[in-house]
C-alpha cells in the first residue's frame, strides 16, 4: 500500500466556475489530445466509429437541469469532472503495488504506469469516478494536471498550465496553488464561495467549484405580464393561413 505524505509544499489544483462553463467540451478534446500524444501510455479508443464505441478520457463534462423554482423555470448546469487530487486520497492508500501516489512537492496524484497491474482497486475507492482503466494498455489513467506541461521550461510561460485551462474559451477553468491563501485561485474561491465536491466523503479535494450565480432574470420573467395582441384580426396571407388552419 502507498502512504500519503503528511504535508505537501503546494496544493496545485483547479478551480472550475460552473457559472461560466458553457459545456463546449473544448477541455475534454484538449485533454484527450495532449495526454494521447505526450505523457505516459496513449489514451486509446475502441470501435470509435462503430455501434459500441469505448474510449479513455481523463476529463468529462456532464450536463444537468436545475429547477430554479417558480413558473416552471430551469437552468442548465454544465459540470466538468476529473481527478480532484484529494489531500486524503483513498485511491492512493488502497493501491497494492504503490503505483498510485501523491507527490509531496505539489500535491498532485499520479500513477506510475510501469507499476500498475490494472486491478481497479483505486477506481473502486474513488468516490468521484475519476479514474478509468485503459482497456488497450491495461493500466489505470487519470488527470495528471498536465505535469509534463506545467514544469516544462521549453514552453512559453503562458502555456505552462493544464491543457484544459489553456483551451477553455469561456475562462471557466483556473489553475494555481490552493495552499497559498494569497494566490489568485484561493482569492477566487474566497470571493465566490467555492465548494468541495461531495465533502461528506472526507477526501478533502484540492479542486474547488464556484457555484452558479442566481439568474435574477428568471424570477423577473415570472412577474412579467403577457404582451397585449397588436392586431385582433389577421389580414392578408396570415389571415388566410389562420382560416385554413382552423379547418384542419
């Protein structure tokens, strides 16, 4: 079994703004592309264009309809989800070979694919469903926070962030040290009331979510009176169409 570090020097992670995410899946595509071409074993696909396609993705976006209350209104919430790099990561402590581990220098949870036997215990232990067994490679895959990008001095400084953050067209994804209360991401969490995903699981996820802001215009719609008709009797083509439809 793998032991978790007592403390980490940093807590690198993501802050995801659910108010801004538009569900375009650009983060999913960029994650798939970068992690297929660079770090570790490629993210394989099976029967990609067939009747039963199956592929390995480290980041997925789910969509939900949230009831806003009153006059039958609802709001679509797009919810991206990947590894949350938990402080108390159960996926690490159940690994029988030590393949899953949490780095003391930055808190990133990784998998040593050379030591992974594909037993699936870490996926079973993860309450967020953030790990996937690559069926072709036979190893467990998960978000690495693009560790091969963020420390790569051959890249321009603006590119030394996870691929999903660099790609997001809506600016809904933010990256930084959540262990530093003065960092941009920590201030964003404090200002917007960032929350943990499923805090009752006591995994202490590093990644945070910014809740969607209330949509006041939905409440206003409930109190908006219907417009009075401009014309009582339609004439011309529209009048003929009304009379024709009445006979159907």
